[in-house]
C-alpha cells in the first residue's frame, strides 16, 4: 500500500471510531478488527493561545474517540525555541504544533500541507465558517514564496487559493487583535458627561478616531486627590522596547494609511504616514502626557496592571482587561480608533493568530489532522466561549451574542469586528530583526535621541540590509 493510500486508510479508521463534529468523514461500523489508536502529542502555547480551553477539549476528544492526547504547553519564547528545535532535527515526536504566523516562513517546509486532507474530508465546507481575513493571514501560504500575500476574498474558496499557488498549512485556533478596555462607569457618570460636553462641545461617547480618543484621554488625566500630583491617566500605551511597542506603532501606522513594506518588500514605514504615526504616538506621551509616566517601560503585562489598578481610564491590549476588586467600577470595550480619510474611517489594529499545524515528520499525520479539525470545529469553538477563548469561526461569534454575561457579549462583538479589519504581520523570515529595528526607532524618538523622521529613516536602512541578507 503506498503512502497516500495508507494515510487515507488511517484517517478513515480514526474517524470511524467516533470523531463526530470535526473535519472528517462520519463514523460508521467498518466491520474491521479493533485497532488501538495512537497517542497524539501536541505542542501548544500557554495563556497566549488559550491553553486551558484546548486542554479541556483534548480531554473531551479522548472521551469521544478513545484517542489519548498529550498537550505540552510552553510560554511563547520557550515554545518557539522548542518548535524550531524539533523541526530542525526532523523529529516526529510531536504530531500537532501550535504555530504563530511569523514563524511560518522559517518552518513551512517542515509542515504538512493540509489542502488534500481538507478536500478528502466530508465536512470540508466547514472552512467557510472561519473568518476569511484571519484564515488567509494565519493559514494560507505559498511554500516557495511564503512572503506572498494570499488572494483577498470575503469567503474562503479553496479552489481560488490553490489556483493562485497557495496551500493551507494550519487551522486557526486562536486570534489576538488590539482592542480597548475602558471604564464604562466613568464614561456614564453624569458629572463627567456634563463637564466633557462643556469642554469639547460633544457627548462623551466611544471614540471612533484617534483625535476623539485623545480628547477623552486629556479629559480624564487629572489629579483626583487634589494633592498636586496626577494620579489618573487617560490611557495606556505599550512604549517599552518590546514586540508590544512594534505592534503598537504598526497599528498607528495602518490608521494613517502607511505600510511596513511595499509590494517589492522594500521598507516604507519611514514615509510621511509613518512619521505622522510616530509623532502622534509620541505626542500622547511627551506633550499631552495622557499616559502614566513610566509608560516607556510598558508592554502588555504592565498595561494590564495599570488599567487593573485604576491608574488609567482606557487601556489598549490584546485581551479583555479587568479591574481589581478594590477598584470597583465597570469595564466596557471598543475597537481601536481610526483616522478619517475623506469620508472613510480607516482602522488598522494589529492582529495575529495561532494555527494548528501538522508536523511533516509525524507518523500519525491523518490522525493529527483529525484532531486539529476537532479542536477548531464549530461545536468545540462554541464551547471555548466559556473559557473566554479568542475564537476564529463566524458561528462562534454568532453564538457569543447569546451569552448571559453582557460584558462578555460586548467584548466578543468588539473582538469579532476588529478581526475583520485587522492588519497582520509581514510574511518574512527576518521578522524579529524588522521588529527590533522599529522598536529601536520608536524608543530613540520617545527618549529624545533622534527626531521621528531620522529615527525611522535609520531603521528603514537597517531593515533594507537585513532584507538583502535574507534573500529578499
């Protein structure tokens, strides 16, 4: 029996055992002698990708199918090191691995293309249920030219994907996008509303633009104890030299219509739009002073702490943030604001997704695909809602509208709408070097070492060298 027929046979055997609801054929009685299913080993992230929900689902899969699943979880940097190490030595130890999108250009040749498995499964149409934008960004790549952007489409069309020279390399399981948590109780306070109306001649409502957001941030930055010291700030930013800094700036850049690279992969973030984005970002910190004074050391962790302890009225992050019990108050959520270009409001919140990829060297690739199908299936994703997982299917977001918790309904609404307009990362092997160059430029400007245009120009020159060194 050749390898293709063997893989198909294994897939059928597994799904005959009883994997209802996943991407695969429906279980039936084959009449064959019982076969002991293999143990599937999964490499997964920790809280970054909702490990609690996935571990729970893996245990349900064991109960449904008899297939034992071992999920090994690692924090982000450790997981990246582990994945790269396992694949570089062509190890089949792990069958299914969680992959962050920036890793794919480096490891794509070690992954199993999933298009044939999807075509051979009885419920292949289920991929139409994934949010198209995040599916294309997370899962669709050209093996020989992974830097190529996939064909834009509002609905996932596998034929169009393959006809354009792309393949599916993972199934999206969790997506993060920049959103804003805010103090709804302070926004709804009548005294605040009256004072804001008197000062800005409009209502204190959720802002749609960066300018409106800044007005609100200025309004709430104040000395609440009347001791001469500012102790409440309008907003947070992630201005430390960190990946969070890069994607913060990237979101502002997209709002102003700028891009990191042009179609020839030449860096263009030092354009007029890029300089304006950086100056706007810096203005909030340096001139308007609407952020906490230690914001130049903030990443997503510090933002959560500052917001949670009531230090800021609005906070940008990649998950819903909560207040500490002693703070009180009520939290609401809204989309990262945009910039008006004519009559069009342009929004560009950074987003990125985790995908479940099958290890090319696994001895159980068909079974691993069936497990990936189950863990990303519509039924299981609906169950993920109780874990506050950032789901990837349209049907899961529809189900979220019926959640009993009004705050959670609001967050899922904002999350889903934000994913539909989000801007992903560049598809390059040297992503880390590009991020580091931009982080340095942002810090140089914020600390007064260089003007905005010079800092970005120098960063773009560094990126050009890095791109050439990596064959672009």
